[in-house]
C-alpha cells in the first residue's frame, strides 16, 4: 500500500499548491455538507417539513450506509494522510481513512434524495455535490484519493441496492402487521449492534430501533403530512429541533457516568429515545398543536366517512 499512499500524497500536495484562504473556506464549507452532523439536520427537515415518507427512506439509507462505512474502516484500518505527512491536513478528522465516509454518504444520501424526486436536475445536483464533497476531502488533506474513490464506489453500490430493493422491502413490511414490524426493528438493530459494537454503531442502531418502532406505531395511529404553509414548517422545525437538542444533550449529561459497558447501554437507550422523538413524538406533537395537517387513523370498526 505504501506506493499507493505515496502517490496519494503527491496528488494532495499538487492540489494544495493552489491553496488560498478563500478556497480553504470554500472547501471546508463544502465538506460540511457531507458530515453526519449536517445529515442529522437534513433528515428531520425532510421528515417534518418536506415529505415524511421520503425522509424515512433517506434516514434508513443513512443509517445503513454509515454502519457499513464504520465496519469497512475497521476492517481495512488504513491511516489518513497526516500519518505520513502531518502538514497536509487542513481540517480535523479522526478514525481510519478507507473508505471515505463523506464520499460514500454524499452518494447514498444525495442520490437517495435525487431518486425520491425523480428529476433530471436533482440527479445532476446530487452528482455535483458528491464530486465536490469527495474532492474537498482530498484538498483538505484528510483522505487519500483512493479513500475517496472507494467511498464513491461503495456509495454507488449501496445506492443501486437501495433503489432496487426499496420497493419490495416496503411492500413486504406493508403486508405484515404491527407485531412483525416492531419485531423487525428490534431484532435487526440489536443484532447489528452486537455484531459490531462501537460508539458510532451503538448510536446508529439506537436510532434505527427508535425510528423503526416510531414509524410502525405512527402508521397505526395517525396520518402525518409534512405539507402546509411555510410558517408552519418553520415552526415545526424550530420546535422539533429544540426538543431534539434538549433530549440529546440532556440525556447525555445524565448518562455520562459509570463503567464503559453501562455507558454504551445508556448510549443505545439515549439514541432509541431520539429516534422515537424524530419519528413519532414530534409528528404527534405537531398534530396536537395544529402545526401539521395530519389526521387520526380510524379504527378498523369505525366508518371513515361517518
């Protein structure tokens, strides 16, 4: 691998020859569009304010793509460029390098959004974003070019699988009852976190469990619609995000003590709560406050037209 890494360093140095303060700021801004923190802002926005079904699908591919990226990095355990030449790193990054998580997620997330809206311009925008985010990782010296190429490749494979399997999986779940849907959410999330336990995977599978349970219950209890006037959507986002932040940091403060194993368990539970809030608690509150044009689902023995 050393010759490949040496070549990668030469590419990074060649790109950085054109450095300016303006380009540094630009590519730092671009790279933030591929961060997990940014996606944690985008996903509630899609769910609560644009289209709940699209948001749920994008959230699902975000969770699984990130989980796979963490797993691949821990399998390959390849270093970042700073290991060989510390001055090339212009932006903070941690963990292993291959494949680039920013590059992989930029393909899967923005590609899934483009697939949902099915417009030529959305695919073009997704492609441009994926390229710029990947290139920013090279410019900022936090990934070798091979890390970025691998991230794009894995992202394309996952996106193709998502587009192919989304319909059949949704149809299969739709045909099953609430008990099966809840069981799938619990068994899948617990099995995956036990298969590969890290802080990141624990958080991801907690979100998956909470969101899976929340989505199943929401479909049984009421219909949530994310449309409405702009002011309603803005208020939903502000209220929902404020409570989400309060839950995230409040529960973190409560669960920050004790042995590591107990902290991991608390971490899992904390993210289960966050997933439940995003998928069920917030939509329920928005409906109760008349901030969303949703409606209660009629019981099986009720006449919907009565």
